C-alpha cells in the first residue's frame, strides 16, 4: 500500500508543468539588460524572447515575466522618445512625416501623441493583447483590454478632461472591482497610481476642467450627478466615505464650491491635481 501511494504521488507530480517551480525571471531580465533599449527592433526582440520563454510556464510566472517586459517597454519608450527628439518637432508636423514615423514605431507597440502642441510617444492601444494573445493570463488579458479602451478614449489634453464625469466614475469603479477580483495582480501598483489620479480629478477637477462653473462657483450639474451615482452605486468603494462626506459638505453650502476646496480635500487625505500636467491617458 505504501509503495502504491508513493507511485501515485510520483505520477501526480510528473503531470504538473515542468517549469512550475522554476520561473526564469532572472534569466529574462539578464537578457533584457543586454538588449539596447533605444532601438525599436530591440523591443521586438524582447517581445519575441518573452513569448519563447513563457511557453509551458504557469500563470504566476507568465504574469511576472510580462511585468518585467512592461517595465522594459516603458524604459525603451522613454529612451527612444529622447533619441528621436519628437518633443522638439515643429507643430504641426507634416502628415507624411507623421505617417512614416508611426510606421517605424508601430512594431514596438508605440504611437505618436500630442498635447499642448508638443509630440510625445505613448502605448499603442490593443498592441499588448494582439502581440501576446497566446501567453496572456486571464487577469492580464482583462487588464490590457481595460487599458486599451482607456488609451483609445484618452483622459486629458491641455489640462482638460476628454471623458465625461460619469465615465470617470466608471473608471474608478472598474479598477476597484479589478483589484477586488485580482488582489495580488502583478501590476496592482500601476492600477493604484491610476486610481489616485482618477479620484483626485473626480473630487477637484483639473486646471481646465473644474468641478464648478468658473463664474458662479456652482457645482457642475454633470459632476453633481456623477457624485450622486457614486453614492448610490459604489458603496463598496474604498473612497465611498470620502465622496459621501464631500458631497454632504457641498450640499450644506448649496453646492457652491469653496475657494479652498483643495485644502479641504487635503485634510481628508486626498490631493488636488491643479498646477500639474495630468496624464494624457
């Protein structure tokens, strides 16, 4: 009986993924360090290596390897942005020049973006899911789909909001739900950074998208409606108490937004996003 049990355990162990306990993160990061980050082709090479090295790995390992690639991807984007000097281009650039440049960077999953008459590089929406469809885990696939949708619609330009206040509320709710579903997701710190920006804008707006009318100081009706929807629909939010008490304060003032609103939010543990360049997406 004892020999039979040992044999059974051996069979079970042998049926597990061969690499479940040996995730080659260090091997992959070492390989990334040898690839020049300023070259578009280097990102293609790093992506190909990621697909190759992720084969037959378990989901936690794949997520960690993808996390390492995304870090490399962002560093390469920043390096190439400086190398190409797109920030110094004359604005607006000729359509032919833009098209040629976009075709050059497309294979690396980058796209050309603009804000306040200045060009910059950004993530190409949908590229991650298309490029890594065979190795993305369920949470990572959900993550890149949400981000692709956000990038497609944008977030801010010239310190003004590109989406509605209700859509901003939905973004907060979506990411909070994601973190409840996948609390140990490898990119959770990046999601929390996004949430921090979204909540700050939701509460106080930004330089060219204030929550109130510039002349009357009255709370914008769309903002008021978004707050009320949040209080009704998002009771499980980590920000529920903050938004509810914030709304009650504004209601007590007949929805006249006080001049020291940034100070009020700061006392509640938040922070305004004035006099700062908000992310484009």
